[in-house]
C-alpha cells in the first residue's frame, strides 16, 4: 500500500484519461496508470443484448485509449485479476527489451494475482496499440487490447482526432461471444469473426468542412480489412505509427491484423467506413451536421520521428513461411512454420550486432496471406526495384508473395518476429532475432 501512496494513480477509464490529458503541455510529464486485466461482463450486441464473459483492461471493451505525448514516460502497473496468466505487449513502441511483454523471451508470464510494472518512454509519435501477448489468439479475441496514442510535439491542425479500433467479433446466435473452440480454421485464414465494427473514440457528429484525423487500428485476431472512407477528402499520412514523408491520396487502405494507418482529410458529408476486402461491409461512421469553411491548403506531412538511418546490410537472411491447409507437407510439423521450424525455438533465427542493418527476404510459400510483425524496431519494405519503401512494424504478404525488408537494429535484446494472424502464431509461425 505504501507503494500506492507514493504514486499518482489513475485508472484507465476513457473518461479519466480524457480528463487527465491536458490539451497542450510544454513539458513531457510522467504518467502513471494501473491496468487491471480482469474478467468482465460485456454486452457485445448492444445495451439490451445478453452479457458475455470477456476479458478487459479495467472493465472497458475495447480497451481504453492511453494517450501520451511523444517523449513521455509511461509507468503502467499491470494487475492480473484473471484466472490465467497474462502479459502486455506495447505494439510498435521502441521499448527496452525487458518491457516488451513476451512470454518465454523477455519475461515470465504473470500469474493470477501478480503485478508487473512496465516502465518506458515513448520516443516516437504516432498510432500504436497495446495487447495481451500470452495466449493472444484467445486473450485478444476476448478483449485484452487498446490504443496507445503518442501525440506529436507539434500536432497537425485538425478539428477532431479520432481513434478507430476495427473489430472483428465472433458472436453466436444468442448474441454472446463465441469462443469458437474449433481450431481447424487456424491452418487457413485463422479465426474470422461474423460481426465487424468500427469502434470510434469520439462518435460525435462532424461538420462539413471539418478537418479530421482518423487513426485506424486493425485489432482483429486474423482478419485483413481494406478500409474505404467516404465523406472525406483524405490523405494517408502515417502507416504503423510512422509518418509518410509525402502524404498520399487515399481511397482504400488495406490493414493486416496489428497494422495501423492515419488519415487526415476534410469532411464532405457523412463519414462511412466500409471494409471492401471481400463483400462490402459497413463498419460504422460519423453523421454530419452543420458546416464550417474549409481550410486553405492541402494536408501536410506529419512532423517526422527521430531518424533511424539504414546502414549497409551486414547480413541477408531468408524467412520462408510454410504450412497451412492445402500446402505441401513439411518436415515434422503440423500447422505453420518458418524455415522448417514450427513454434518458438531456443535458438534465434539470427544474431545481429546492435546498430547494424540486415535484410530479410520474406517468402510466402503458403496458400494464405500473412502479416509479419517484428518487435522492438520498425523496418523498411523494399520495392521490387530495390527502392526503400514504407517504414513499418508489420508487413502483409499475399499468398505466393515475396518481399524483402531491411532493418537497422537499434534496440538490444530478444525480439519476436511472428505472424500477427494470432491463430497462425499460436500454430507455430513465430521466431526471434537476438540483437547483441
Ligand atoms: Cu502486436 Cu507480437 O504483437
Ligand atoms: Cu499468418
């Protein structure tokens, strides 16, 4: 208890956080939170629907937004009030390795009734998220995730800054969460839901002429979502938290599980978000009411994050994705594998010295798409012509596709590299890189 008195504490409820975040601050300030992972009753099908037993952070589904300013320090105590172990991973944040929240690699699984203090600062501005990283195919599906937003020191001029958590829920005929114990889909597209929704942090109507920022986060365990936004003349300004040097005209942005995109644009009418990956599914939106005169001038690039210059690669490795239904039989594994290894090995894929660069040739030798995520640092997608492309933490490969990524490893430690389709990860598509 003594410890608790020393600390300035907040619980992560949306209202508490909103109230706790002043609009502007001259100095980076320390932020303390308690995040309680707990079983909670959630009405997934609306207030009149039946309650489902979910897992939440502080009772909120989906998880409340943690909003920091670039450079802030976060001090978050995870209290495990579940009946099983858990851990939090801070997806896309360049944390010290011991704060990365990966079982078997960076920390022990936190047992029920235990607590763990995550302490780190956030070097990069942008749209990130936090989620469970133990039995994540189940714990994330049950609600253990939320947005982590690091605002720029010089934020863009917008009327509204709205976080959009894209949800893919599996709901049974009674309107309750469907735990879907059939794991046969794990070797195909993974666990795909039957109810898709966009959860908006601020659902108030917009005015025509407003300039708004949408921070899209694909929180689905396995579903790829191609988001189309109508009612907005928008430009794509960031991918996976990292600003684009030159914003792009925006029509549809495809997001694999774990990927994010920031869009800034001017409202021209009712905002509707649709997933157009397969049959068009309306995810949600914002009604328009009232009008204001539009800003002059196009959407500019966001202020850039600390530069991580890409050196000449000292190693070039290949990572072949294997397995899945309908694929060729592979040696000694069922499910999925990288380079004939299914599941986390005691040996890393590769060792590399800190502050050196490496290319990884990702080969999707399966009949299914995969979203490959690297912990602890971002990487560049390299174009087929050798050009340096987007700076991301997760890259989506369609069946049969090959892509080279190049990474300057700036962060020491044991970093997971895995498919962010969480059923694929559970079924073996996971390895790690040792940065010494
Ligand atoms: Cu978003 Cu290894 O995770
Ligand atoms: Cu996969």
